[in-house]
């Protein structure tokens, strides 16, 4: 793959939890700098209290060109009617700049199969297209599904613009591309850490991975990737940690990130870890912009423009 051309997100983007811990003014300043650096896509989770759509709307209002992707808006958090209405409004207010990423997220719900729940939710969303009183936007609502297993990836291929993955290795990216086929969009999140000392890097990576090694959905995903119980013990084996968190100097980190595009990703969204709550990853985002984004466009008057 040579990078995203359909959704207009560029080949690389930024994924961050940082804004969950920051006041609105600091968020606005960060978003505006990211846009000036040339980033074209900003991905946000729904995990620590901020509503997916009010968060996305505020971020979009802070910029002129930057796209915002929900990665993910949880289907458990709101009925389909409210998700549809919010996504339509954002598509109308910010044409071609919002992408609705959907996933089940959170704690498992006994007796509810994620694939069936997502399929039913999509049915409700699609039915609303002819039943809603809300004005339809000129630009369409674009949607992605959080998908890891073959059947969810197939659903993403058939019922969405494509899939987004989170905490996977490059082998999974190749498998996902094969299932999605050549046309569906594939975005891959990957955590990075600019730390060259192996002991310190792996300690910080294990701290980040702790929650994911203690939730059933993630453990099932990791087992499908070929990891075993031995990889999950003691905070995660070196093999697992090194596959899921790319650490080292900037050149090493960038080379590993490009492995996902070589494996078939259209877009890689980079999550810088090791930032204290309330802090900012802007220094690392600046480094990543220098390493991952193309240089200035002659005569554009802009510092940098992303691919």
C-alpha cells in the first residue's frame, strides 16, 4: 500500500489519550500545532469520560483541515439513533473531516456476541437513513469498524469503509489486508516510545500494556496472533512487548512503523506512550512529523503537508 487516498487521512496520523487529561485551551493549542506540522488525522478513544462526539466536534472546531477519527465510539454508550444524529451533524458541519469509528469496547457483556451486536447496530444505523428528520449532509458519513477476527473484518469490508485495528503486530496487518481485500480501508494503531534503553523501554511498555493483558477480549486477540500464556505472564514477554510497542531512537521507531504499510495498511495512527497524565506528547509529535511527513510544498506557504 502507498497510503490513504480515499478517506484523505494521509499515511500516518496521531492517536492520543492525552486530551482526556487536558483543559480545552491546551487541547486547542495542540490541535492547531498538529495541523501546522502537517498532520492530517487525529484519532481519539472513548475511554476516560469524554463523550466521543462532543470531543470530536470540539477538536474539529479547533482546526481548519485536520480530520478527526473516533477510535472508537462505543456502541454500548449510546443507542444507534443518537450515534446516527451526531455523525450526520459532524459530516454536515465538517465535510470530509470526520470519520465514525465504531466498536464494542469496555467490559464483556455476558450472553452478547460482539459480531451480532455490531451487525444489529449497523442495521439500525442504516434504517435511520430513510427515517430520520435530520437533514442529510452533502458529504457522506464515513465509518470504520474496530475489527480483529476474520468475521468482524469481513463485516467491516461489507458494511463500512473498512477497519481499524489496535495493538496488533505487522503479521496481523497482513492477515487483515488479505481478508479485507484490496479496496477496503485499513488503519492500524501502534504504540511508540522514544527510549533506547531496553530495560527502561520495556518497563514503560509493560506499564502501558497492563490493562490489555488483563481483559478477555484483548487476550483472545493476542492468542489469535500466536502468543501464549507464557507471553502474558510477568507483565508480558519481551517478544510480546517489542511487537506491540515500538521503542528506540526515532529512526528505529519509524522503520518499524513503516512495516505496517509494507504489510498492507493504508494508514498508521501512532500513539506516543510514556507521557504523564496532564502532560503533552507534542515534542514527540514534532519529531514524528519530521520523520514521517513529507517536506514543505513549494509555494504553498505552509510549513509541511502530509501525504
